C-alpha cells in the first residue's frame, strides 16, 4: 500500500490498480503472498483500503461504451477521398501539368492523413505523440517506396533511370497508384478496427477475473481485429487494381498495410519503441536494396546486386517491399500478441474521441 499509494489514490476503479500493478511486475504469484488468488482480488482490497471522498463511487463500474462519432469517421474517409482525386488528376492531365498535379495531390493526401491521424481511434495522446515523431519519417519513406520504388528498381536493373518520373503509369519510371490508393482508402477500416479493439478490450477487462483470463480472451480479439483489417485491405486492393486497370500489387499493399496498422495499434497503446525500430529497419532495408543496385555498377562491386536480383527473380520488383514489410509485420504481430493482450495496455482512461 505504501509503495503503490499514488496509484491507488488516483485510480477510479480496481481495474486501473490491477493494470498498474501488472505494469510494475506484480503477478498472480506475487498476489498469492498477500493471501489473494490473483492480482484483481489484490487490487480490489487496495482500492477499498485507500481513503476517498464521499463523492467517489465505490466498486467497479463497467466502462461506458465508446461510440463512433461523425467527426473522426469523416476524417478517416478524407485520405482516401483526396487520393482518389489525386489519381484522377494524374489520369486527366498530360505533359508538364502532370508533375504539378502529382505534387499537389501528394501534398493534399499528406495533409489529409495528418488530419485523420490527429483525432479519433487512430489519434495519439500528447504524451505518446512526443515519443513517436521518429516513426513519421519512416512511414513517409515506406509510402514513397510503395509509389515509386518498384518503378525505380525496375529501371535501375535495366540500366536506368534516364529521366525523372512523369507521373504516368506507363512511363519509363512508372508510378504504382493502385497500392497507395488502397492503403489510403483503408484508413477508414483501420480506424473502425482500432475502435472495435479498444472497446471490446475494455469490456473484456471488466469481465475478467484474472490476468490469464484477460489474456486468453484478448488474444483472439487482437487476431480477429487484425484479420478483419487485412480482409478489408485485400478487397480495396482488388477494387483499385480493377478500376485503375493496373497491377494491384496485392502482396505489397497487404504487407505494408499490415505493418503500418500494427505499428499504429501498438503506438496507440503506448508501445512506441518497437514500432519505431521495426519501421526504421524496414525503410533501411529497402533503401539498401536500391543502393546496392547502383553501387554494383562500380568496377568490382557487381556481386552486391546478387541478393536483389534473386528476390526480383522470384517475385518481381514488388518482391523487395513484400519481403521486407512482410517480415517486419510478422515481428510486430508477435510483439503485439505479447503487449496488447496485457491488462496494463488497456488502463481505463477518458478517450478524447
């Protein structure tokens, strides 16, 4: 009680104490030393022992359901709408107007993404936002590679590129619009999946009577939410490829979408270090793959291109981002099943959305 008095005094119910104790390393075995069957039972006694004002309600209250709001729901649709307009602008313009349309469209999509990620289920709290700024740079690189990387790699392997990209999908350095459009459209399903996971996890935390019970119920919830997002992204990728009449890049879009969704979900719950490291490693691997192709043109350095040629020979230019993002997403999925299924990741807090 003396060691965790501050935690007990600011807690609004025993569940917050239980989550805080778990975050400090207190387990059910530790609770057994104090003649309690689990951490939840110990938290209930600690909550009851702390003096409180008469106005403070006692007992565990079920958290109010978090309802969807029109403002963040519309903001989640904004990046996809702006990207659709940008792609339409690229198809309707020609010559020197096309690069200008591409630049304006990219700026509009970036601003739309910033607005969508500022509020709602995908928005970060102030204390988390300050520790996750480095991930924005790596995310921008991954998005830029999804748009330009495959065309640049194909041109580099053929001895180019001889010119800058023109914004055309059939140019010497083509843009891959379908995967990027699918990813921006998937912001809305990502927001709904994050909203669903947060609400269901809070309810399961209320109904659980032990840490193991909550973990057992939260694990299928996390995997089901992740699978739901992947299904929506797959459908959007197929739709975009059909409408734009270009290769959909299903594997590349799904791998990158899975990586970004898991990174955002972990960051939302306060786990910022692992997503930042994994995103940085993925971006570095893609940049290294491109660099080795150009470095292999130097005399005596031709062996550097062998790994990239092997990957491209097996899966085409899209094999590089698919392999890097897929491996990174798998790492984050394993990490998420360990972190996001803990009670301390879902402490009852007031949601700004």
